[in-house]
C-alpha cells in the first residue's frame, strides 16, 4: 500500500540518517515486530526496557511508511470528543481513555530524554469552534473534562481573538500537548536499542503469514523463513488483510510545510498547536526551524493512488487559503507538500492486543489523529500480555468491544 506521496517535510529535512540491513538469512525469534515506523520503534523500546528482546522488520526503509508523512502533533484529545465518547462507552471508560493519552505524551517525553532526542516539545493545544453551533459543543466538552480534572481552559470569542488574533465563537485551550519529529525519533529509538542487541531489518517484505497454536511462520519476498513464538503487528493501515477491514475507514490527509521564517516571532501564543471542531478538521503547528505545518482537507483513501495524488496541488492551495483566512497577516508560502494515510474508527479508539483469528499475533493499531500516543499505550498493553501481567486498560481497546 502506498501510504504517502509528495515531499514529506521530515524526510527532506532528515534524509536517511541511519542505514539498516535487509534480511538475508532465516530467523528464529521469540518476538518479532512487523513495522519499523514510530509504533514499531516504541513497542521495541517498551519491550526492551521490560527485559523482552524483539526483532523488528519492515518492507520499506525504516520510517518511510506513515511515519515520515505524519505532522507529529501529540494530542491527548481523541477524534471523538470526550462527552460523545462517554455516550458510546460510558463516562468512566471514556475519561480513562483520555487520561491514558495524557500519560502517554508524558511517557513519550521521558523516552525522548532517555534516548537523548532533543526534538520533543511540550505545547499547548487550541481547538476552536469552526461554527457558532459548535460553541455549545465546546462548553459540553469543557465541563466533562473539568469533572475529570483534565487541565483545560474555555475561551470565549473575545479571548480567542485577543490571544490568537483570529475570530472564532469559542475555543478550548489544553495544557497537555506536545510535538515531535516522529521520523527522526523513530531512528533515534532504534539507535538507542543497539545496546540491547535489537536487530532491525528493512526493505524486507513478508508475503506469507502462517499463524499456528504454538508459533508463527513467516516467509519473506526473497524466500527467507522467519519463525517466531509471538508476532506484533505495528503496520497500522496495512493490517486489513489479517483482520476485519470494517474496523477502520481509511482516509488521505494533506499537509504543507511553509518556507522558513526569518524570526521565531511568526506564530501566536508560544507556538501553540491549533485545530478546529469541523470534520474533517484543519490543524496547524510550528517547527523548531521556524516553519508552519498546516494539514487537513481529508478525503476517502483512493486506489489507484494517482487519483489521490492528483489532488495534491489543489489541496495545497486550499490549505494555504484556509490558513490565510485565519491569519491574513502571515504570509504562508508552501515549500513542501505531501499526503499521508490515516484511519478512523467508529468510536475513535485504537485496536490493541489479541485477535482471535490470529493466534500468537498481537496488534498495535493506533488509528486516528493521536496515533502516536496510542502507540505508547499499545506497547504497554502488549508488554503486559507477554509478561502475563494484568492490565486493567486492555479491555478499552480490545477487538470485540
């Protein structure tokens, strides 16, 4: 599956910072992680810190799937607002899902510090009401978050204007966000894991999957055989062949990165991340080299991909115009533009853990706008499953929920 196209900013900025070998022998492993993006990297890290050694493999070069196309906003807000999620799964479970995402962002910060990755930045996040009718929705959201002691402020129209310089009926200012370069962080994690003798192979596509009662046999495109006791699937949107495809609806999202600004005073309110209530929503962030990234204008995922890719030029212009409507005083000139893939689930939650039809297979499927936070949650749940340790949160994200 072609998960991205165009010129993803992170790939242009970082290039290929490290190289990894192709698999050119048969393997016998305890735990195999399929997928060498940010999800696979976080899983390998969490397992290694718990004393579980894994091997990581990917059909592409490390990080060149969805990871390099991610805009890398770290938000605890699930795509389904908390007050709506409470109606779907109950208020206690909904609030727990949000709190887990808050904790996940803090833990990602700890990982960044541990691996000496300087690209993690704590940020506030503003969600503004796209329409007048959305003001009441934000009030409902504000009330339920405050009930669960989630740090958030409600801004009225005047406060949004005075703080951010654009008009919106209302806004929620969250205190627990962050942003990273997920592509570079993926590589940094894998380099850190060398001390654990973790093996990482890329450019090695698996074409056969044979799950049995006691083990898993996998065959690569160059006819090597991998036998593993446990397999973790961190392949995101490419896992549909192994599970019920109805659990996720694939979307294509578009993004632009601006030319570099000459001063770091180009963005409002301490480089706060900004997004809106409309669906699909527009989202914006700054980078540490004085650029603005704007994303959104989502469409249904297309195959063949040229239909999706043909929209890149018009979507780039539309993103520029949407940004200009909010910030007419900022001259945003796109230098890089690209499109990536993400998935939406009915309740906005990921699917994590065991799937009955795939024995000895475990899934870390962090769909949605905060998939990186879900990756951390998935890694901890799978770690506990492998160590036969009870995890009270696993049921929130099970397949048969």
